[in-house]
C-alpha cells in the first residue's frame, strides 16, 4: 500500500482561487480546503495591510498554483508557508 505523509500531501496542494477583503485572505485549495487568514494579524503579511483595496485585488496565481503574487506590491506568499504559518525568513 502506497501512503503519503502529511508533508507530501501538503506539498502537492495548490491554490485554485483567491479572495481578499480588508481583513481576510481566502485561498481555495486544490484538495477542497479553504484557508481563511486574518492577514492583519500576521506580521509577514504586512505588505497586504498597507496596500490599497485595488492593489490587494490585483493578485495572480503562480504557475502550478504554488503561490499568490501581487504584481502592484511586488510581493507574494507561497501556499506551503500559509499551510504551516511560517514566513520565509
């Protein structure tokens, strides 16, 4: 029987859609889960707090859905970091 570890499953999960408002970053994942992240409370997502609503809505998914990128802000976040709630630094 071939089974995957939790880490292997999470590395295969990709973003398929994003929503964002003044307080919540929502990311729908390829496995059906939806992340709802209160980004003003996450220090490493400060770039979203200081952005305008228009800038926050101008997002794109990186190829394969491994990350969300905000062109106007020249910043983004990988899905694996959101799943573990760990910043890159």
